[in-house]
C-alpha cells in the first residue's frame, strides 16, 4: 500500500498517463511525456517526445481497453526524481483480435522547472 503523498501523487500521474492511452487523449499523454523519453515494450525500445506520443496513440491497429496495476513500488533516488515500477494486466485489441498481456512496467519522472 502506498503511504506517502509522493507515492500517491506518482501513482495518480501514472494512472493519468495510462488513462490517456485508453482514451487516446493525445493532449494528456503529451503533457505527461518528457521532451525526450524512452518506451520499452514487446517491440523493443523507442524514443518518444511530446510531439510524437500523440500520433503513436492515434495510430490504428491497436487499442488499450483496460489495465490494472498491482505490486506497485515507488523509489525517490533524488529530491527531484521518482521511479514507479509495477505489474500491469492489459486488455487490448490488436488488429481486431482481443489480447491479454501480463507485463512489468516502470516510469521515471524528473521534476523540471518546479513541476
């Protein structure tokens, strides 16, 4: 169970990002993505930015229908940096076919400009 305000805030941000994937809300996803970010998934490693995350969400062929986090862990390695890692159950549609994935995920967030 997450106990600190930092942990709760970070989980709220992580859920907001994943919710933007479900709703394909490019504006929210862009706001929550750094100017340069790395995404790792079953296809490999991809560099994304605030400008490229939106078109990625709008690309056809896949839709994240639902997700659920478990085993959430948060670390604060520096005053301006937090890391969240968790297991995620994903329910997707890929090329018209239902797909369920169990995966592990991590995000690192660095406070910039007081935000």
